[in-house]
């Protein structure tokens, strides 16, 4: 009887996955990836700015950043460059820790029934958000104006903001950081749901705050949107669904913006 109990205990312990990052490691990862997020943007703007801006002897780094941050072509290219850098860093971190990239980032198929249900939830959010934005007379996409007016190709801007940005933002926030935080509760009895909740709240707040181009109202809206993406990840067990929802959301916002200015 004692042998059976001991064996069962060993099996239970062995079945629990070992966190890829320690608690301190997860904390440092969150801080480090937020810093890396901004650094990648600066690197992207600098590289794209050097390629696009007219080369003169008197051009300083400050000039490149000032010019680049207001130029649609530079910003679009910087988003693409930043995506490459952030994806590379994320994959490298997981592999260095001995993890499986696809499994850790939940890059797997999802159920269509779950996908349709989450799409319905997103549509409800979008309708409610649009109604509230109209009532409060807010203009959340006003920052796009100088980018649209200066971009060499509108399709480049659309590709960067609608496709590329959602991919790497989901990879970082609902992928790497979400998993690193949630796994801290994997060895705590009956705490899986707590881990998912904590990971969702923390990553959603951080995700909203890093969008410096928005005001308080927009940041609050982004928190709710991020929580929907987190719920989609939990419900589907896949990061691909929140990626798709994020692309749909950004695509709808861009379509509305283009319709309003035309």
C-alpha cells in the first residue's frame, strides 16, 4: 500500500512541467523584453531612417529619429525590422533555456468552433468600443495622419500595422511573457487558473501601457482588448487565434480610418 502511494506521488510530481524560467527569471524577462521592445523600435527607426532620409553631413542621430518617427515609410519599415529582431530574441531565449519554441509559444492549430465564438466576442467589443468612442468624441487613430500623408505606399503602412505588428506583439505578450508568468503556478496545487489570470492581467496592462501614442481612454480600451486576446489564447490553447483576432481588429480599424479620410 505504501509502495503504491509512493509510486503515485512520484508520477504526479513527474507529470508537472518544470518552468522554463524561475520567478526571478520571469521578472527579469518581463522587464528585459519591454526594454528590448523599445530598443528594437529605435533600432528599426534608425536603420530605416538612414535608408530613407537624405544623407547629409550635418544629419545627426536626433534628426534621424525626429524625421523617422513622423515618416510613414520609415515607421512601416521600422515595424518590420523590429519584428525580425523581437522574434529572433524570443526564439533564442526559449532555445537557450532548452524549451520547445512551438510548444512554449502555443503555435498550434485551434478549433474552428472556438475561433468563431471568439470572433463573435471581438465583434461585440468592437461595436461597443466604437459606440463609446463616438459618444465621447474621441479620435484614437489621429496619430496615423502624419504617417498616412508621408508614406511612399499605403499598402506598406497597411502591411506593417495590420499584419506585422499583431504577429510580433502577440508573440511577445500572449506568447513568451504570458507563458513565463503562467508557468510560475504550474507546481502549485489547483493554481493553473490562477496562473492564467495573473499572466493575462499583467501582460494586458503592460501591453496597453507601451502604446505611448494613445491617451488614457485608448489605453483603457487596449487593456480590455488584450484581455480578450488572452482569453482566446486560454480558450483555444493556441497563440494563432489571438494573432488572427489582432489582425482582424487592426484591419477593421485601418479600414475605418481610410474610409473616413477618403
